[in-house]
C-alpha cells in the first residue's frame, strides 16, 4: 500500500503540484507586500504610485494567511491521502473541482483588493463594506476547501471499507482530524459571509449585527490557526522521525494529541474578543479556560519530539546526556527548516498563553506584539515546516531530486529566515509592550517621547523585513529549481513507521462519532448562552460604511 | 484514559528507554513559559 | 496506551502551571473585579447623543469627586471627540493627577475602533451599538498616547489623542 519511494502517477502528481504553484506564487506576492509594509512603516519610504498602505496590508493578510496556507494544506493533505490510502479517478475529479473553485475565489478576491475596493484587511470587520466580489470570492475559497474536505473523508472511508478492522494510517487519520476541525469551524465564517455580509454588501439587507459577525468570525478564526499548525504537527510526528532515521515515538499519543486539538481548538474564539463590549466576562473566562486546555496537546507534542530525537540518537549510538542532540542531521534541510520552526514555537506558544490570559490581554491586545506573535507561529513555525516539506514533496512530485547544492541553499534560506524573523519579531514584541499599535501605517501620532521609542523599533522591523524578503526570493528560486530544473531522479516521500514491538493503538481513538460528538458538545457549551445573549441584546444594526476605506 | 493498559512486563517499552535529555529539555521549555508569563503579569500589574 | 514516567511528570508540571495561571487571573477577575472590558450596554449608533454621557456638552474630562474622574469620548473615523475647551477648540489632550481613578466611557458613531492609552492597561474595542467602559487608577506619570488600535479605514493611523498624568 505504501509506495513511499515510488513516484505518484503523473495525473496525481499534476494535481498536487497545482496547489504548490499557487502556494509559492502567493509567497512571492504576499512577501513583497510584507516588505513594502515594513519599509513604509519605517517612515523612511513612501509607497509609489499612490498605493494605499491598507491595500497592501489587506493583500498581505489575505494572500498569506488565507490563500497560501489553504492551498498548501489542501495540496499537501491530498498528497498524504494519495500516498497512504489512495486516490480514485472520481476523487481526483472532485479534487480538481476543489482546486478550481478555490482558485476562482482567490482571483476574485485578489482583484477586488488590488483595485482598492476591499481595503478591509483579512478580518473584514463590519461595518466597513468591501465590494461584494470580495466576500463572494472568499466564500468560494471556503466552499472549494469543503469539496476537498469531503473528498478526503471519502478517501479514508473507501480505504476503511477495503481494509476492515485495520487502523487507519496515522497520516490519513491526522488529515481527517484537521479537515473535520476545518469544516466545523468554517461553518461560522460561512454563515457570517453568506447570511450577514453578502446580502448587506449587495444592499438587500440595510444593516448588519457587528458583534454577531465578529463572534462568528472568531469562532472560525482560532481553529483557522490550528488548521495551519496541524499539517506542521503531521510532519513533526510522522515525517521528521523518518528523516532523522528513527521510528514513530508513539502512534497512540500522536492520535491522542490530534484528538485533543480537535476538541479544544474551536470553543475558544472569545480569547480574540477579550476586550470587546457586549460579551459577558464570565463566558470570556470560560473560553479562556478552554483555551488553556488546547495547550496540553502541544505540551505532549514537545515531549514526543524531543523523545523521538533522543531515542533515535541513542539507537544510533550517540552517548551522553545530549549526544543525540549534537548528532541530529543538521545538514539536512528537510530536518533543519522544520527544526527551526519547532524552536520558534517555544516563544510563540508561550506568548500565546500570555495573550489568552483574560485581563492580561489588555497589555497586548491589538498592539504590534500580536503581529510579532503570529510571525513566530504561522510565519516561522508553520511556514518553515511547510518549506521543510516542500524540499522533498516538490521533487517527489516532479520526479526530480533535492541535490546537495539545493539542500545547501535551503540551509542558507533557513538561516536567513531565522535572522530576519528574530530581528523583526523581537522588535515587534518589544514595541507592542511599549504600546505601539498593529495594522497601522506610519504615523507620528501626537509626537513626543513615547512615539519616538516606537519608531526606532519600526526601523528594526524594516531591516528584518528586508532580510526576510531576500529569504523569500531564495525560496522561490529553490522552488523553481525543484519544480523544473533539478536533475531527474527519485526523491523519497518520508513516512515514519512504528516500532516492531509498538503497543497496539486503542480502538477508541478512531471512534469518530465519539470525538466529533464531544467537539460539538463543547462548542454548544461554550457558545450557546453567549450567542443567545448577543442576539437578544443586539443594538440597532449598523449601516454599511464605504468611504472610510476609500470607496466612493 | 479510557483504555489504560496494565504495564506489560514483556515490553522493553518504558523505564529502560533513557529519556533524561528529553526531560531536561521540556522542563527548560516549561521554565521559559513560567518566566515569560510571570514577567508579563508583573508588567500588567505595574501599569 | 501508556505514558513514559518523564512524560507524566512533564504533563503534570505543565498542567499545574496552567492551573496556577488560571487561578491567578481567575482570582483577580472574579474577586478583585479586574475583568477585561466587557460592558454590556447598547446604544443607537446613529443617535449616540441620546445617551447622557455622549451629549456634546458632556464629552471630555470631568472631575466627579475628589480624585475621581470621568472621561466621555465619541469615536468616529478618524477622530476621538473629547469635546471642546473654553475657546471652542477641540480637546486633544487631557490631564489627570497621578493616582486618580479614571472612568473611560466611549462609543462610536460609525465603524469599529480601538481605544488604547498606550503604556497603560486601558485597552478596549469600541463597537457600533455598544458602550465600552473601563475604570482604572492612573498609577504612573507621563505622557501617554491614545491610539486607535483597531483598523477603521484609510485614516486609521491619524486617530489619536494624549493623556498626561502629572505628579
């Protein structure tokens, strides 16, 4: 079943590669926007051609946060499913429909943003009103991803039917967990966009319930970040062990961690709304407690990863307390890039606990600390792991090899990224604690000493941002090489195996009714009463506002 | 866990796997989390 | 399924830390009343003047008792309305003595805004239809910049004021 070292059939590989092309095109466009932002915020440069700062900020957030991530994840997960449980002709057709639906949606939204009709940032908070095409485009991206969701479900279902009584392959299990979470979560934003935003933006509904739309958005918004993270965890649990020459640490614990992530990723959206009016603080605190629960699977993951490294190293004969660490394959970019991602998740995760700590949120809410935080989590932990995957996945799909030269360039790319991000993210964290706001064009505000201290950190961010953009250019070069020019060959699709004497995985871990049932129960518990409150005590609705975002 | 299993004597699974380095590493992560959190909380209280 | 001894210790340590954090913030929130801003009061965003606190003459800083102040503000793209001074000029800076208790009340006439007195714990979302309200003691002296920290449109970064806390 597992044809690890054999390449996919051409028509499957072409499907998976299509997602990768969009991913890396997005990286280039979104990264360029990031560069322009940091330069513009330094106060030393002005955007050319009268381009608005908030237009590029919207492009940056939508293209990197929603498009790059979703395309990479769906493509990578299709490849994992194809490798572990197979892809039928019919499923392939549906996968293509998913791809094109998402792509059409992306282009619609992107064009709307670029012509300045949607300067609403990726969170599109009402009552700022973008052109309807923006919302419709986003809805198509989500609907397209749902087609992928159900295709993945079907793939595992068909495999299960063909292999009765066998436990599902670990990676297929993980993909289905992530897709189940994504589907349940994206219902929130879909309702918000389809029921609240689209009729209102077209003028069929006069007003919109702002707090309701925000609550639906953040019901989706936190699981969204876990949707980004889980594919990275898949690689950490089930792929990295193979790359370093080891075995799975524990199949059961990996599944358990993913189940906990499914349970506790969703009923936690209020921790993004801690300083908002109109939500009972007791319910905010309840969701803070649930948020802390979602830390636990990450604590488990930290242990599993170190333990994988240590057991592998000791088996290879490395002695001493940290001999296993010294002898990790530092020269292999398939390991090194994700490893830096793991390290970044230590301050990233720890910062996340601070952010979610109820009243302490007011220390950092909407300051640029938050931007620094998610540039560690998504833009380092997650993206470097994605890069780490791409180094073998792309040549595997194109029938080429990761050559020693490209491997070395990858190592350099990772180092550039690490340096750039350390400078940018650290200065963002500090500036945030000093009160500097996020999502804002350069401003002297009222002048004075306080603002002066912010500006020096903004200069540091421009330096970091420039270094990061060099890293992006190098990554694009490596991608093009791996896709079109690297020498033909066979690149391994690394999937770690269990120990021969591994304990059997408890059957209950695959009881989907149970886990999805608990997930829904937790969501109902966390959201029913506050949602009823929000709807029952809603103020008069908000009329749309076009002029603040420069629409006439 | 619902399906906690009794330790199997035949398994080389548990105590003889040396995970000392792992333990020290994760505890360092834990201490980092504590330091960052209490540092932030102190800053919050001082404001 | 079973856990290695060290993993058990690690998870117990980790979970105990999380419980400790929750106890600290829970105690502060429920017993000391330091919840994040969560005021439950609605208002018609098209007619904020109907609310006593947001009548034009009631905007800005007022001393309500010895050492106790109220600040009423109406936010709109891209301005904080702190009322006018004796000369009829818009107020852009308010001054309070160190250690005073200040109640900030703010609402918006149009889109979502933020209200942060940078460098303090005064940090609230301001949403149409709702009143945001936070009472705090100004512990530290200095000039603090008020920034709109939620994107409100293309002039978002030009929306600010100053709070000075003097000795």
